[in-house]
C-alpha cells in the first residue's frame, strides 16, 4: 500500500528531526554558573595585596598573611592611596616638614569613610605601605609619620615572602 502525500511528508519530517541531536543548554548554563561562583569564592583567599610591576617589594620570611587594609603604594614617582594619586615623591622629599599634607588629607578622608562603614576604632586604623625597595628611607619615615599623625597607627609594610634558608644574594 502506498502512503498518502501527507503521510509521506510527515514521515520525511520526522526522519529529519531524529537525525539532529540537541544539546540541553540549561544544564550547561547551570554548570558554568556553579564554576563561576566557585572561582569567585576561592579567588579571595589567594592574596589580598595586589602587587604592581612598577614596585619591587623587599623580601621577608614573615609567616603572617596580610589583612585587608588601606594601601599606600609608593614607587619612584608617585604616592598613591587606594588607587588615587595623592602626591609626587620629589615634592614630598623636598618639603621641609615631616607631614605630607596631601597624604594626610587623603588618610583623614579614608579614616572618616572607615568610621562610617565599620564604626569607631579606638586603637587606630590599619594601613599597609607597599613601597619599592629602592625608595629613600627619608620618604618612608615621612609617610609613616604622616600615618601616625592621622588615625592610622597600625602600620604594616608589604613584603614578598621568600622561603626560609634561601640564599641571601
């Protein structure tokens, strides 16, 4: 028996459909979403202080991991607080006073923001100085003095951890 035209057309249509397998995109999207959340959660544990290529940190055998604090970045040209350029190194070194005024202004602003977000901190706020190993001691002393005259009395210096017993070269 010969099939009608309609039956033959439907038969061809169903044969074409069965030849193309389909992907379930919903399950793939679920897997990628879980993967993205996993990477976001675990990336925070790696390293808190981001190191730039313009700064070569000194080495230390310190065991303690850094806390999340206000970061003062010092290279051979600029002093930067939380990504905002506040002073030039040459101007800070030439100034006669020990306090760097523009740095003090920025640190006062950051302290007010921290009080608004975290509440008052009676022992003083935390700050991390991330300075190139070649910066002059006089500049480091001025930066630390400015920090201590604001509400940032807990000062940490960022270093690169080296393995204990490594060559002192």
